[in-house]
């Protein structure tokens, strides 16, 4: 009569353990990197504008004065 071995193979258990460890390390690294992420320029730059019935040219000029953004636009209107 042959002895029955356990249904769980040691290689299978080792493989599952390594897979869980890799996933744990990956999630840990993602969490650490996210925690140290610095805000980008667009998220930290705030503007205060108050316009009523103004031309777009004046609005863009005011944004340029308060920030480092530059706009290129054409004032002429072409009609087809």
C-alpha cells in the first residue's frame, strides 16, 4: 500500500508565499511613493480674478500678469 501525500505541495506553498510577498512589497512601495509626491506647479499656483462683461484679451492679459503663463492668440476674426 502506498502512502498518500498531502494535497498541498511545498513548491505550491512556497510559490503562493512569494506571490503574496511581491504583492505586499509592490503595494508598500506605491504607498510610500504616493506619500512623498510633491504638488505640481499647476496645483500650487492660484489666481484671483474678478471680471464682468470683459473682453477675453483683458482676461488673458490679467492672467499673464499674475502668473508665469503666456497665451498666444489672434485678435482678428476671420469669417468664411
